[in-house]
């Protein structure tokens, strides 16, 4: 009986096909990864544009708006107290900010501005989706839930939050976005999110590529620049030799 077998040519063809398939899969993953990373910058520009349009229409910043309840109703309490801060309304009902030009995340009932920012944008029709505008845990100062009270990006489960304080003093304006992962033990997103190479990629596309200067800067909890950048000044550089998640990113809203 004659036995059949693959010839060397046939085996070579099979190996070539397998190699092409493997290369195509890897290339496809790389393209998807790059596309999802680019979507982060698209989200930042979209949210900044929405906040600017909101300010132009209502003469106040979303979240900080002192008469928001006049437009969308009161979620609870008097519209600017602790009861309102934790209230999750069924509709557009919301809370007022204190109108000081800073989107607060702490220091009394006005810390609810941190979440109402996203709800106000949604109520105004400037942001797709619905956000609760409130903490998910009334007993906690912060209880970030990406996709529920703050946005979640398409990239690596990274969320976008507000900061209206001086975490990065070299940024010009008080209000900035923080890109990070959920969740720190205190209930807010401040878990290192980006590898330095990806942070550098975004920084270069949107700013100057320097982690310690410009409107786009890097930050990492537990030693602000440790493992992410060589320092905090204009001569700093991203630590491109590491593939570990070492960076969070701040983006100045210019508002």
C-alpha cells in the first residue's frame, strides 16, 4: 500500500500561511491598541469643547454653576447641601455649584461639583449618555464609578475625572482632567494608568511631549514623577525604557 504525505513544498506553503495569519493577528491587535489610545485624545478635546460651549451658554462652568437647579430641578435638599450631594435623581434634577470658577472635589457640599460636572453637560445636551451626578456611597467623600458618575474611555479601563485644585501647580488653570484607573482606597481614581511610552505618545500629539510642562502633564500617586518621568520641570523626560503602568495624566481645560 502506498502511503501519502505532505511534500516539503506543501509544508512550506502551510508554514507561510500560518506565519501570515499570525502576523496579521498581531498587526491587527497593534492597530486596535493604537486606535483606542488615539480615542483618549479625542475624548479630551470633546469634553473640553463641551465645557467651553456650556460656559458660553450658561455663563458658568458645569458642576460649578450656581443656578443649575433653576434649569433642571432640585435633586434633594436645598440644591446645595449634603443631601443634594448624594442624591441620584431619576431625571435631570441636579444640584447647584458655588460659582467660584473651580470645580471642587472636596471641602463640604460643594465637593459634589466633581460629579455634577458630567451631569450638567449631559443635561445641556452637550454630552452623550447619562451620568448620576452623585457619589455612589453617601458615607464616602468620593466613590468614583467609571461609566456611571464619570466617563470611561475605550483604552485600558482608564477613566476621566475632574480636578479643581493644585495637584499640578505648574498648570495654568485651576480646572483640569485627570486620566487614571479606578480605584484608590479612598474611593477615587488615582491608580497609575499609562506606560510612559503611551503617555509620551499622547503628550506629543496634544502638547509638547514633556511630562513636566505645558497643558498636558504626567503625574503618579506615591511620588509624583517616580517611574514615569525623570523630573517635574521643563527638562524632564518620560521614562521610555519601562513598560509598566507608571503614569497618570493631567490635561488643562484652559477654563
